[in-house]
C-alpha cells in the first residue's frame, strides 16, 4: 500500500491535536500537528506507544516523571502507564501504537 500524508484527512481528536492516522493490521501511526498550549490530560491505554517529537517543544509526563522533549527525542510508553502532555510551542509529533488504536479509526 502506498500513501501520502497530503491525501489523509486530519482529525481533531482532542482540542488542539490534529492528527492524520494510518492503520495497519497491528499498528496505528499518528502524525500530529499540535497547537501551542494544547494539552492531553493524563490517561492510559492498552496500547504500547512510542512518541517522537518532529518539531517544537513538548512537555510529556510518563508514570509521574516530567521531561521536555525536543526534535529528535522519543519516549516509550508501556501499556497501561499513565501519561499526559502539553505543547510548549506549536509541535509536530509522531506516535506509533500497538495494537491498533481502534478509537482513532
């Protein structure tokens, strides 16, 4: 399958988080454009997650530990671990989830 991000419709999943989702049989890949100041409240899910900052500064809290992530930095979030975040600047993020994030379809 060949895809282009320009052909994928963006969805605002939570206020300020605009995502383009790609789903395979076992994974979801999300490309986010995040508005400055937008927050994702603390939550957890069954999906393992890898978060990669492409642009901007993103404050991310995982299992009670807060760090500011900058371009090129990644965080690995195990299944069912509480996490939250805030865009300190406009950001572009990429998330990988396994298994598929069904609620993002």
